[in-house]
C-alpha cells in the first residue's frame, strides 16, 4: 500500500475547522514562505532534529553514526549537517529525545485507524479530521486514497492546503472533502513569488474551481508586518473572496515566533527574527475592513 511521511498526529484541536478535530501533518511542501513556522514540513524525507537543551552529553549517539557526523561539543553534541544522512540511528539511542527523527511512514489504513480512536469526540462536537502539512495534496494518489478512506468511515474531512497543486489533483479529491482551509499569502503575483518562491496564479485558479464546485472553504491569511499587511493587499483579498460563493469566512492569522525553535533544531537560520508582533488594535481594524465587504472574519491566534 502507498505510504506518506507523517510529522505528527495531534488530537483535540479546535482551530483547524469546525468542532474538535484530529490534525495530521504530512511532510513535503512546494512553497518556501519566509514566515513558515514549520520548516520540518518542507522536505518529503525524514530529518533529524536536535534540541540542544535536552542533550546531557552522554555521547551514546557518537559511535552509532555511520557518517561520523556527530562530535562532542562544549555543552552539547554537534551535528555536521553536510555529513548527516538522516538515518535516525542517533535518535534510536538518545534517551532524552534531544535527537529525534521526524517523519514516520503511514498507510492510509493506519491513519484511519488512528483517527477513528476519536470518533466519539467528532460525533458530539461536529468535528473530524483535518489533513495538513506541508502540503497534504503533494502526493495525489495517496491523498485520494486517504480522504476516500476517511469518508467511507463516516469521518468529516478537511484539507488545509496552499493550493499549489495540479487542478487534476483537486478534481480527484473533491468527492471526499467536506471543506478546505486555503492559504492566501499575497494577491500580487510578483510579490507572492518573492515571499513564497512560487506564483499565485495556480493557487487562485484552483480556489475558483473549488468554489465553483460549491465546496465550503475558509480563507487563511497570515498577517506579517511589512510583507502582506497593507490595506491595498487586504482589499485585494476581499475583492477576490467576495466573488467566491462557497466562502465560509476569512481567518486572519497574526505573526507569531513559535517556529523559531524548530529552525534552531534543524540548524537553519530563522528568516524573520526581529519582526514585531502586530498590535491587537490593528488586527481589529483589519477585521472591520474585511467585514465592510460583507464577509465573515475571525482572528485566529
């Protein structure tokens, strides 16, 4: 059976669609948003993460590394990322979980088994499963198989997508999706390329297609100061969204820095260090602007 790398399965979430939900994060994403808080989701391969503050310098990891990529440092071990092949042997012997291998292979049946453990919660809350990432539709055949299996099990399905996938992939999964969470980063195509590495044209065309098929969707807009929080961009988002009949609401997602530790754990530079949080009053003004277009709006976070 087909498998996909899973970063995590989180139960009892409340900000990933209606009701109480189980959130599945899949590995692999075609975008490189400069404000991304989950850099561990970029690659579609397993990765070693290192939490320095958990290291007790037992050095159990040194002899098991086949590439000699780990050496003893001052207060913690040091990983040579160019030598490391992410085999995971160091994580297997790390008793403090300072070293962890992110990305575990699951079949669709295995994920359905995990999700069905919370069926009683979905029944009483109107919730279900939301598949996210990374990009959950990156591997179309697996995504279709997984979502079909959820629907056959009577589980409400949500897909949290960047929308940058072939339209035929969207077509394949539509019968098995109850709603989408759809990211809008920026309405200007050139700016979108600079911020994410890809054009927004396919993303917007796919969203028009989804709405044309009357599939409910929530529009998610990260609000990043000095990047996409201008009134001009917000009005462009609202003008676009107003013409999409299956829109449920627009969600404004204010900047946070919770992902900084994840960059450190992957030995990556944090690209938005120093960007200030957006003030609550400004977010409220943005919400009122969205509502002036006759659209529902929530601030999430």
